[in-house]
C-alpha cells in the first residue's frame, strides 16, 4: 500500500515542518489543530521551507500544488477521513498523548499507522489502553524535521513488525535516515547522546572552566564538524590508525575511562541557570540573532548536500 | 613581531598537518623528526592537503614555494635555528614531553613560544622544571589541524599573558578559531565533551539499546549536523522558542536532570570492547573504508565553507 494521505496532529513548529516534507513529496496532508491561526502558520512555514526542500531535491511537486494538497482543520473526524498514516505531534505528556491517541483511534481503521513524534515518551507507554496498540510506534524527528534527516523509529512492546517495516519504507521514501533501537530507552538514542554532551557543557560553565561561548565554539569549530559526518564510534576507529578501533580501545581505553571518571555531574539550580543564561547573552551579543534560524537552515541544507555528495547519509 | 619561522617537533599525522597549514600561509617551516621516512611523508601529506587548503582560501603561496620553504631534519639544534614559534607534537606522556621541552629550550632564546599539541597533558605539568615556563602553553588542535579550525589555547600556571596574546594572534592569522579556557582541566574543553558523548555511545551499545551503526547514525544524521554550526548551549536556546534558554531551563530543566540521571557509566572491559569492535565491523562492511579519510576531508572542506558562508565561525 502506497501511502498518499497523511494526517499531522498538531500544527506547531514540528508538525508544520513534517507537513512541508510530506507535501513536497506530493502527498495529501491534513493538519489537525484547534488553533485558528494554525492554517496561516502552516502555509507560511511551507512557503519558507520550499526553497530548502527544492535545494535538497525533496520537492517533487510545485509549491502551488503543495498548497492545494494541504487542509488544516480543528476537527479530528474530518482530519482523519481516509488517512493512511498519522504523524502525531501533540504535547509530550502521557495523559494528553493517550487522549490524543484515543481520539485518533476513534476515527481510523485498524491498519492506519500512528507514529508519535514524542521525544520524552516511549511507545509502550502510549500503547496502554489503545484499541490497536500494534500500529503505534515512535517516529521521532530532529528539529527541523524537513531538513535534519534523522528519524528514530522506536517500536513499543506491542508494535507489530509490519508497522515498523511500513513506517521505515515510508520515511526512507522521504529521504529520511532511520535508526531503529533494539529496545526502548528514555530519550531513545539521539537525545540520550545530546543529554550526555549537554551535561558536560553545563559542568564546564558551572565550574568556571570555560565560558558558554567557548564551550559552544569548542564543539562547532572542532568535533562537531566531524560529528556531522560520522558518529563517535567511527571517529575513534579513524583515530586508531592502522589498528583501528580495537587498537584505540586497547591502548587508550584506560585513559578514556579516567576521562569519564573526571566528568561532571552538575545540577540545574538557580545559580547555574543564571550563569548559563548570562553566558549565552554575552555570546548572543556578538552575533546577529535575528537571522540565526534562517542562517542555520541555509547552512543545514549545504551540510546535508555535502555529506550526501561524499557518501555519508542518504 | 610577525612570526615567519616555525618549527614543528614530530612529523606524524598531526605534525605534518600543522606543517601544511603553516607552509600554506607562506611561513618557513622546519619539521624535526628522527624518522628517516619523515621527509617523504610530510611532503606527501602537504601535496595531498594542498587542494583542500586552496579550497578553504588558506593557500597564500604555491605548492612549489611551500615545498621549497620546508625543511625536515632529525637534528634538534638545526631544526630550531632562528625559529620564532615551536609547535610541539611529540608523544603525549609527561616524562617524554618534559624531555622534549628541555631539548627545545636548550636551543632557542627565551622569547620563543612553545605551544604543545597535547590533548592529555596540561601546560602547568609541562612547565615544571622548564627554564622559561612563561612561554609554554597548550595549543591543542583537532585532527586534521589544517581542516578543522578549532585550537584550544590553554595557559598553565606560569604562562605569561603575552604568550597567550601572541599565540592567539598567530593562530587567528591562520584562520583558526580559538578557545581559551578560564582554567586548566584534564582534556581541556573539547575532549571532555567528546568523552561525555562517547561514554553514552558506549553505554547504548553495551546495554543492547542500539547497534554501533545506529548510534553513529543517530549522531551524524541528527544532532551532529547542528553541532557543526552551533554548540549545545545555543542549540537549547533556539529550542526554547520566544523565551530562549531561560524558558527552556525553567520548564525542561527538571526533565533534563532526570535524563542525566538515567545516563550510563559503562566500563571498557573485554566484552564491551568486543561488542564495540564487532558492531563497528558490521558498519564498515556497508561502507567504502578505503576512501573514507579522503571523503571525510572533502566533506569537511564543504562544511567549513558552508558554516563560514552563513556567518558561523571564521
């Protein structure tokens, strides 16, 4: 079954970015959102995203056709009429999620996949009480979803294998790069890694080892450049010379363990929050914040194209 | 004093990459290395690096002129004749470093800066027993130094302020992006952040949450792309919407702390090393490893240009 009709629940930043990606692919998209301003917002975000989608080769249709293929409605039943795939982007709190899923299930047939964009919740938690838990899974993107290719596809305890297969094929068809964890874990995979990096980033500021600006620069001018191409495992393999990762681990493993033992365990107490915010303010004073999101997106397009050109990623 | 004559101690991968960067800038460079094969190796690395240095706008001379401005010698005294700046790239063990520094100091005047590429040692440790500790500091690059702009400039207890000022101006003139930590710390800044990310990357594999390949993909197709442009602090600020970082921390700080509490503390024992190596082998089987370093460098050039174009970094 070729998926051609998608419903996005929630027309916020993430939902609108998903919608733009789906629409660019020529799909019929309905965004369900109770906010009256949602339609204008989704249309504006679609128009803004369009040149980037074109540059990435992800626009298979015209902006006019994409606009015509979009519906925005507050009505759940109308939004789900004839849908084949639901991308759920509601608030990341379990009782709310369960309510939303019950609302979706009331209006769709049993074979319609419900993929949740949740970063904090697990599919198994959302499956509790569901009528058809086998079609529920997490499809977690990174912001902005139409530019950053990663989707973490995380089945829950009751997710059917076919659900994963279908969802994977669907997202891969949209040029996404898919990670399927072997089991569920709070934060899935990428946000656990992000949290680990952030903990030490906070520690370095809280302990007065470096400024917020220098911590950020130490990432983006250094290892961050490599992380856009390859993850930590392959990076250490390449740092191991002829002997690769095994050589690295057998020779520098003990040094790595000592480094781990020296990492910090900060708290986000009021004093630390103040230090982080004032440090960030100092950094912001030296950049043009008004154009930051636009420049980030333009650079992300160039990065995605560069890594694809060199055989890294889809 | 304009620095025009530089000596690189150690003609390995890092030393040769530094030499290529210095030579591209039109400097006279002597590489000191006791290995007879060093000269051929440094020349080969220079030629290989040249197109990338040109693409980055870092080549202010011709390859022929750069080759002519290079000397490679095993002799310490000859290598240091008339030098103004020493980039030390010897083995990262304290007794060896101290010996090398004593060897350098025997042949240079007191105002010559000695910058160590050390990632594991601190300048204060290397200053012990030095004749002129005020001119010693860490100038730690990321591999490969001629492509990755970051230099961590870390003064030790006895480093004179003028040493930092002069070294900063020197590196900035070479298009480097400088981080100066407020105080010394094992691993400086970037390698502490790298270690923090790697610890969770190992944990995810050791606990069977995800494969090596998926952990790496979860970085490079996701947050890694953003980290090539901005560090974790600015990233969370942008994720905080209108309220920015303070809003993020005040609303999601407790969730972040819970995520930190759930992070792993793996050991690099034999079983874990085996799991990491076999997982990496599976990933390598799906890529062209013979061209990996070349493709990485080509992509790094494109990334550095893209972030520069959009006002991120030098």
